[in-house]
C-alpha cells in the first residue's frame, strides 16, 4: 500500500507545479505521512484518516506563514486604478451641481466630478481621488 501513497504524493507534487497557490504541496506531505503509517498498519481507513488529518493540520498551521512570505507589497495598479493619485488638467469646467466637466489624465479624457461643491475652472490642475463608474472624482491642487 505504501506504493500508492508514494504515487499520490508524486501526483500532488507535480500538480503543485502547475498551480499558483501553495496548497497541494501539503496533500503530498500528508500522503508521505500516510505512507509511513502504512508500514505499521495495513488498515486503509487508518491510513486515509491520517492522510486527511495531517493534510488539514498542515494547511491550517502553515497558512499564516505562507501568507507572510507570499505577500507582495509591490503590486502594480492597472486599468482605471492606475490614475488614482495622478494629476490632470481640466479641459471642460467642472460643475458638480450640473454634473458637467472633463479632465485629461495621462493622455485620456475623463468625465469628472468634484469632491467639493465648487466650480473648478478650465485649465486648472486637479488630483484624481477616486473613480466612480465612468467619472473620476477630483479635487483642485492649490
């Protein structure tokens, strides 16, 4: 029976290569532990129980450790989130009352709304605070 547990461990290790997470590895270790248990007992229920329990314990015990080492603080903002925090130029007067206004940010024209209830004149410099739907919410730079 130990050969079957060794094959399961090998399959899990190969499958881990093709996945993005770090999960299947612990099933491979659980299969190796079950393989060791198979040297002492031939009862498949005990071996399977050891496999399931050890795999579950390993997953939950190492999850915080894996998160700490795999956390990437250097994520690159893409799409609409890349313009948040950038400055732009008002191309059409921004009037929150009438929901009018446009800004040019990173070479793109966006419909704009102001964070404050003031009119922001054309050619003013603004900072993009957030994106709501198809509009950017801006505040004037003083």
